[in-house]
C-alpha cells in the first residue's frame, strides 16, 4: 500500500510517502519562532498552511508519484499543539475528500516508535521515547503500548528549549544548546529519579539560576549530562524489570549524539543491543506517519468516514489499541 503521511503536531510540517515499509520520500520544513520566544501556535499553523502545497508537490515528485497513485492518507492525530495539529488534520481530510482516498489517524509517539523499529531492525525492544513534549519508557504488548515510566512534568526537549530561552539564546532549541555545551565543564545540579519516572522542572529552575553566576557553556553541559544520566538510570531499571535485551531510543531528542553514547555504553555493560534510527527519522517527519498509517490501517476493522476524524491534543500512546 502506498501511504502518504502528514506530520504537523508542532513546529515541523512533514510529508512522507511509504510503500510496504519502504520510504519513498520524506520532506519537511520547520517553523522557527522569533528569537527568545517559544513556538507560537498560530504562527506555526500559518507556516504549515502556507508550505503544504509546495511540500506535497516535492514529496510526490521525489517518490515519482501523483496523487492518483496514493492509496492511503495518514495524518498525525495527536498529541500536539492545538493550532498546527488541527491544520494537519484539516489538510489530510481535504486530500482524502478531493481524491477519494481512505484516511487514518496516527498517534505521534506510536509513529516514532514504529519507524525506529523499522530502521534499526530491532523488534520488541524497550523504547526510550524522548521528545519536546514527552519522555517515556515504553514496551509493546499484544494489547498495545504500555508506559513503564515517564516524565511527571516536562519532556526533555521542553527542558532544553526553555533553558535556552531563559539564558537568551537566539535560536532556543536543543540542537543549538548541544553546540553551546561542547567543551563545557560539569557543575553540580539536582538529580531526581522516582523509580522509572522522571522530574525535570527542578533541574530547569536550578540551571537557570546557576547560569547567572556560572559560564553558560558549563551549565548547558551539566544540564544535558544530568538529565541524560537520569534518563539512563530510569531506562536501566526498566530493562531489569522487563528483562528486555534490546533498546531503541526514538523521538526528536534521540538525535543527540551524547544521549546515544550514554545509552549505548549502558547497553553494552548490560548485554543489551542498542539501536537508534538516522536523524531524519527521529526528528518529526511525515515518513513515520505514513508507515504507522500503513500498519494501523491494515489491522483496523472499523474504518471511520472522513468527517469523523478529529485532532486529539492529549492523545497518549497507551490509548492506541
């Protein structure tokens, strides 16, 4: 089945195309908010609406296809930021109606997990899902995904973006913060792991306060080292509980090379196989939505009409059945 996927849950508009698990195209463009500001939902939605036509054309062109060749419209149904998320839903419904295609909604976290499983070849692993809005430890069972542990306040990506804004970085994003942190020295910050759950807001408050007196490079380095160590501890506990021998890190923050290095070292010590998809499949992207749509549509017995599909801002992965 040829599936066209639309990702629009936050600042990235992605349009990807897959066929039987093979990625034919994966085009994206990211809205960058003004310096010192977070994502402005309405502006992000406008960005997605304005670029949709050109990205769709490019994605189809890269795949050597036309809309008549597409057999399924898949879209990110949630979770996400209201305005940009709803734009994606509206555009998906428009395509389905105009071209007479079936349509399927996809959970964003589920898509991250399944495309990473496909790209790494590691089946039924422990998933360490680290994104802007969430951080979770996941396993897949017959009934669906189960959350073993998660952040009790903010996600890792939100932690980094907020800290970057607090210290006045022009581009307040985790990738820019990682560059700032290069060559930094460790300064002590609070460390809080609650079983397999994580808490980052106290770490953020302390780091922001410390950045007023200590070199920002050192605090940025320490913030990342501490939060990654917390994530590794919770993940290792989940490995021992589940006796899993495979671990896959996925989500936007999974692009961070230092986090991958720390998880890989932990896995090596515990005799666990480690995997991470290439960066283009860990960032928010349309190919992961297209692939997840293929999987879900093949199993779904009751297929809803186009009009019944809506965005779900707080759509949890453990609600996917």
